[in-house]
C-alpha cells in the first residue's frame, strides 16, 4: 500500500485559495480521486502532517476527510489509515475502452450532465438499505401510477422550500424523468383546443422538441432574447414549454413582466404552461428565482428530475400537475408502464428525509460554482474577446461564434478533448444562430487551458487543432 506524503497532496490540489479552504480541500480530493490522480488503495497522510503540509487547520483536514468517507470516496480502516476507496479504482469521466461483443459502451455525456464522480454513493447506499427495511409488503406489489406517497410528500416539502412553489403531495406525479413527463403530457395535450399546437422557446432543447413531436404535436417556435421568451404576440396554442429560471441553452432568466404576461396568456386562453425546472437549484450568485408555478398553480405544470442534480442514470422525475391535468396524466402513466420502480422511489424519499439530498446539493453547487469560476477567469484572462452568455447558473456555458465553420470546429475539438459540446445551431429553428454549448460541469484542472484555446481560436476564426 503506497502512503501519500503531504507533498503529493500539494501537487494534486494546487495553490490554496485565500478563502473557502474547506471546499477547496474537499473538492480537490474528490476530483483527484475521480480522475485517477489519486489511485485506489493509496493511504492519505495523517491529518496532522497533511494540515502542516497544506498550511491549513487540522480540523479542516479532519472535516473534509470525514465528509469524503461518508460519500464513499475515501475509506477509513480502523487502526490503520484512511485510503482511497476501491470504488474509485476506475477513473471516471475517461473515454470508454473498446466495446466487447454484446456489451454496451457508455453514451457520450450531454452538455447538461452532472459529474458522476460527485454522486453520493455512500449516502445513496444507506438510503436504499434503510428504505428497503421500511417498505411494507403491500408496497412491493404493482406501484401506484401516481407515485409512492412517501416520495410525493417528501418532494412536496422540498419544492415548497427550494422553489417557493405551492405543492401538496396530491399534486405530484412521479415519472421516469422529464422526457417521459413531456411524452405523457403530450398525449394529454394532443386532444386539447386548439388541438396539437405547443409553443416552444427558440432556441430550445432538441430533446424537448423531439418528445413533443413524437406525441403528434405541432411545435411553434417563439424567439428568446436577453430577457427570455418574447411574450409580445404569442400565437394561439394549447400550451407552452418554458425554462424561466435558466433558459436552455442561452442561460437567461425570464423577466418579471414577461412572467406575468405569459401567465395572463395562459389564463386568457385556458392554456397550460409546462415549466421545465431542469437546473434551477444550481444558481451560484444569488437565490434562484422562484418557480413560475407560484404565480398560477392552476395553469402551470412544474417538471423536474434528478438528472442534473444526482444522475441521469436514476430515471426519476416529477410533475406538479394542476388539478385539471392530474387525473389524465396519472392515467397516461398507468397505461405507459404501470408506474416507477418502488425501491428507487423509496430510496430517494429517504435521501430527502435524512437531509442527505440537501447536503449533496450544497456540495454540488460549491463544486460547480468553483469549476465555472475557474473557467470564466481563464477565459477573461486569456481570451477576453470570447463572448460567454447566461447568468451564473447550471452546468453549461454558451459562446456565440461567427459562422458555421467555427461552430463545427469548436464542437469537434471540444468533443475530442473529452468535453461535452453541442452546436448552438442544433437548438434553434432560425438558421442564423451559431455558437457552441459547452458542458462545463466536468471541465477542471488540465482541461481548462485546452477549452480556452479551442474557444479563443474558434471566436477569431482560426483553425482548431484536434
């Protein structure tokens, strides 16, 4: 077993920041384990020697180590030492190896994917264990298609606090992610009046548009500017899908007057607003704007999931549905798949009830805020002409580029560097939108200079080496 020296930690952690040293230590160790820079089985130095070597308080080191042991990143061995846990043996975020026959390879990460290295494995394992112990025999039959009551109660409480949304357990329908929520709501809307017309933001998530069209709906794009969806002259439609807290992909926030105008449009025409609240809890410079549902609970269906905050591998999401939609939505869910997995619902409810979900969100916010800040600082210093758009929130950045060639070069080079990237033109109905959407959640350490180099070259129209 290799024992690390304090000097090893200095090399992987880098320079100590002037403040928030505890977060720097936790995030740096977590990132080093996830990337493989600290190998599985390596023993950490004692808290006393680590503190002396890093120039921090011993209690700061002990607190960071305890937290990472709780997450399963590190392992405490009695009468021995703290070591890098075996769970980290295969570095995460690396390119998959050659596929074996019959074995699926990992899908490329999307620009909105969280860092899988931050998943709270130990807390989730405890939640699964405790939830299974508490489940009644009757709850292991076919599930309630609306969702497990204990999860709906836990989510209602969380959303009232975190999103300032009026929510009761009876309003919540558990689904297999926002993709299924849109597909099921699309079925409900297909019989609406005017039948089959839904407003979407332009640009918007291609996945959202795909789900709506797959349900047989006519998608009507409406432009987005620096104040969000243009609400002047909204067309007649049965519904609108919006991302008011953090528009995807442009990252703007829907202005207060437009929020009111959008709600008035919905009320005047007996229309439904589908509020895709995909990453609203990842706001870094202030408290996130409250959910649109708070203005009109009878007209707004609030959609959310764990895909951006925990992992897209957990196919768990929710719809906070208005009374006039809820029964039809539950019936559509029953017909689709009878209901979501009960053990996973119970585990997520336990994660919320124990406070582990809130603790994870706090850690994730700090980590992503720090990574975003490092990337933006590097761009401001080394490529000040690169225009980064959007508020300080979420898992992605948007950079406008001069033309389609620059867009294609940037996307290709970023993907080759292992950074999730999508062409901005692929999100827009208009043909004049060019740029790149960069998945910033996994950009850290040595990758930062390469991302800056690629974006700088693309912004000035230079060639980008792959």
